[in-house]
C-alpha cells in the first residue's frame, strides 16, 4: 500500500497504526570476513539489531524529503508524513511487530519544532529497545529555486510568491534543528535520478549496512558540504591543458590513461586504497552506516572522475567480503 505523501495527516496515521499492519523488513545484508587483515574487527550481524529505530526526516522544503520517505518505505520502514513531535511516543506504543519507523517533520508543522521535538526525542531515548536518528536534508538556494520553478508548486513558507525569501527564512528557522541532526545530506545539483539513488543507498545504510559514497567534484564549483573526508588531487597533471583531452571526461579511456599513468597517481591510489581498506572494517564494526569521501580537482571533469572510478574498482570486492555498499557520483563532470 503506497502512501499519498501530500495528503497524509495525523488522524490517518493513527488509523493505519491501529490496524497493526505488518510489513516485511528488508534484510540489511550479511557481514562477512573483511578480508583486510587478521586483526581487523568484524562487523556485527545486522540481521538482529539490538534496538528498533525511529528516524526523523526533516530539512528544507524541496530538498528531497518525499524521495527519502519513499526510499525508506521501500527498505521496509513504517513511514508517516507530517507527524507532530508530540505524537512520536504514541507511534512507538502503537506500532506492532519488528518494524523500524520513519516520520517526516517539516515547515508545515513549524509550530511543533523546538522544545516539543526535543522532549519527544528524549522520550525515545528513555524507552527500552528504541533509538532515534535525525536526518536533515538541504540544498543550496539556486537548486531549490530551480526545483520550485520546474514543479510550479508553491513554497509552504512563501508570502506573495517570493520563493527565494521563503527558502532563506526556512533555512534560518531550521538552523537549530540542523545542528542536532545525526546526518546532513546536501542534494544541491542532484538530478532526479541521483536523488532517488542517493536515498535508496541511504535507507539501506540506516539498516546497519555500511554505505560508502565516492564523490568527484571541482573546487571551482565549491566543495560538497556533506563529505566526511576530502582529498585534493590538483597536484596531478591536468588533462584540461591538452587540447585533445579537454572535451573528454575521466570516464573516457584517453583521460583515464593520462591521469592514472603518472607515478604520483599510482602512489596516491595505493596509499588511499590502503587507508580505506584499513578504515572500512573498523567503521563497520563501530556501527557507522554512512561514509562519504570527496575527491576534488579544479573543474571536476578529469582527474577526480578518473580517480573515483579507479578507487571504486579497487574497493568493489568489499561489497561481497563485508556487505558494504558503494554509491558513486560525479557532481561536476557535465559542467
């Protein structure tokens, strides 16, 4: 049964909850031998989590909360849109079975934020067998304005049709909640397909399956805001200055060969692969479910793209060995 996100309201939520509908939770995948070293820690079996989880999705209007909610529903979560925070404890008491729960709270319920949300989340922490995560989704102003123009939908906080001022006002109103988030996801510049794939991987990672995102980008377009680790590869020779390579990208063989063929790049890839092979099993054992590595060059078309592709190729065996998922995105290669 699919949810009609824009029409879902609290009375409907509790009507569905009281029906005790069961949903099959997706398996979070298996954990195997990391295959890195005999001393590398083993990740715990994700199929028997110690606690049930309630995920609060919030953030800026137009940034992708509805896409995130659909991804979590597809991953087997019990999903409720536009739920006032005061009703969270009631949801926890009412939902039966082993499902984890996802609720969306946004500017439509702005009067419920602040202390009421904090009290509700504190009550989650005091409940045996439950834990909470806050996922905050945002985008830059140009991306949000563009999406509202394309969709022709009104911004929920807009007055007199001023979308840009509504976006800035909402960003200010939600700044405190952003600080409390466990994970901030920036969807600036994402295509519709990129957004769906990103949240699909994210929903899977929240089921205790580690997802590693490898993002290439160009520094001249700004560094991504949601990376955990950033590496600068502008020390490598730039194919942009070769007239034959300039119109190509790091996905094309001539550029790939030119970038990967240097001694410095060979050593960089070896050291970076070793570092990630050391970190990944330890992140998984520690319970980390999402790790984003940004690789940046000047324009984000040549060096960073080729290196991200090569790192993904080298680390791909971890998918089978440890149950790790990979998400690859080239943010700027079409600019």
